[in-house]
C-alpha cells in the first residue's frame, strides 16, 4: 500500500503489507533515500513468511530537502514510537529492523522497548568519510550536499527514490543518535541479527563487530555479506538477507 499524500514523492512510501500476527517494522536510512530502499526486502519477507510488514516514511524524507533540514531527531523517534504502538495493537509479536541510520534507530528502540527481536543492516558506529568529521565547520558555508541520485536510479533501474541533495546538518543529527545508540547498546537484550557488507565503503569496518560485542542479547548472530557495499536496494546478497531473516524470525517466533 502506497501513501496518497500528494506532497510525498511518487514511490517513496510508506508501505504496508498486511499479513499474520507477526509484525515487522523496517526503518529506512538517512542518506537521502526513502522507503523505496527497503520495499523489495519488505515484499519478499512478507511473501515468504506471510508476516505483516510496515515500512514507515520518516519525517523529513520523501518530500523536500528543505523539510529534512528542519526536521528534528525527536520527530523521528516520536513517529517510530507511534508505529510501534500501532503494530502492537494489531500483532502478537514485534520485530524491528533497519538499514544504516534505520539500524541506529532500531537499536535505540530496542533499548527502550520489550521487542521480540531486531535486525540491522549496514548500521554504523561511525562514518569513514573524513569530511563527515568537518561538518560542524563545513555547514557554516554549505547548507546542502549533492547526492548521486541519477546514478542511484540508473543502478537500480529506476527503483531508487530520493533527494538530489541532502542538508549537511543531517550528519550532525546522525552523530547525535550514534552517540545515544552507543550508550544504550548494553540495554539491548532481545534476539538480534546483524548484517554488514564486506565491501561497505561508507561505515567504519568494525561497526557490526562493535555492536555485536556491546549488546547484551544472548541470542545474537552476525552475518558478513560477501558481495555487498552499503546500499540495500538491489543488493547482490538480497536472497541471503531474506533467507537469514526468515530463519531468524521462525526461530524466535515459532
């Protein structure tokens, strides 16, 4: 189901796939993309397991870069709190997962909610780019950073939906939630499945290992995706992600 709000970019989401009483909330990343990044994964997991899968569109995304520039972190958290409540009202089991920044938000949610399980994909503990660390100075002179959107669309046969530019201050917001996430990792006790691409050129190489070592979950597993860089849309390891995620859900929600 696509959102009908005329302000939202065509194909940006949100998406809901109605299914059984096992609910899965998938959270997209913060690099200028939208729910479209996770739609193929959501569709295939829904088809394979019959689960109820929701991919909400975070405030500030899928409309205009100017909206994202003025969106506060608390708006993302508040929106996700509402999504958790909606999912709990209609499902008996709740699993939350996210890609990149969506994984950061997933871990924060897991520390504050009694979830049945979580999964993260390409979730950072830091960003490799040197310029990322210069943002506090850089943002004084430059307000937006160009996104290689045309290349993304070409590489995904037009499936990628997102901005042509993103506000530079998104980096500061990500830094802030990263700091919060790291503090909360020991409070993550629910079953956890972590993925990271061997070829990820965006996040720090030890991100998944660090998260894995800090969370308190007894039931936890990490998977290196051999062919994957950072993006999730049209991942060369898509089938492996679907299969591993399905097995994980089957194990914790028999």
